[in-house]
């Protein structure tokens, strides 16, 4: 993911480094340095106002707030303030970045879920099987013949003692249970 951010930051620096400051493009959020560009793109990857940023990066000279071809002489006359226009390439740039980063994050999320399910399956495999559950149900029916769903505490202790592993432990002593 960092490599993708770095590649798009370098491309953004090449194309958008001279764009005039606006609402969302300012001295902290811009493509003037590689560090600021990576942070700016990370912000866009979270989905925060990336479409507004895209529109500000594609501003043209028709708006009157930017200069189409700002050369060094114009830069000096403007007190060394960059007033360059954006590029129509901004739509392609931000759309491809957003699609690729969303696809990458989705794949990482799916991989994490699959790994979690595999770990849970490995941890829980072989502990309790269907025959164990059926044995519990059969023993419960002995202590609750009317199927009320309730038994007293002594009967429950007897059920726990009489059950085979994995429900019970061989160290438990058998008790005198009346069925």
C-alpha cells in the first residue's frame, strides 16, 4: 500500500505541485513535497473529501483565480506565490487512485476475515462433536423427563460428572445421583 501511495504521490507532485491554494488545498495539504503528498493521499484514501480535492486540482484559468502557464518570471512578479492551474488529468488520477486503494483495502479486509475464520476453525476443531451433544441431550432428558428446561443444581452437578470428555473431566468423582 505504501508503494502505491509513493507512486501516486510522485506522480501528483509532477502534475499538481504548482496548483494555487484553495479551500482544501493549503500549506499543509498539497503536492509540494513527497511527505505532504503521501499524507494528502492517505487522507484521500480514507474517503475524506477526495472528490472536492479532485475538482480543486482540475481548476482551469476560466475561474480567474489561477494562471494557466505560470513561468518563473510570473512566479517572481506574484511575490513567489504559486498560482498555477490544475489539470483535467485530475479526474483520471483521483478516480484510479480511489478505485485501486478501495480494491486493495477490500482485499486486505477479506484476507483478515478469512485468516480469522481459519484460526477459529483450527482452535475449535475436534473439541465437541455431534455425538457429544447428543449424549448431553440424552442425559438431560433423564433428569428432566417433562422437558421443562429446568433442573435443580444437584442434578446439574450429576450431569456434569456423568458426562464423558470434553464436557467433564476424568478427575471428577462420581456422585450418587438419583435419576
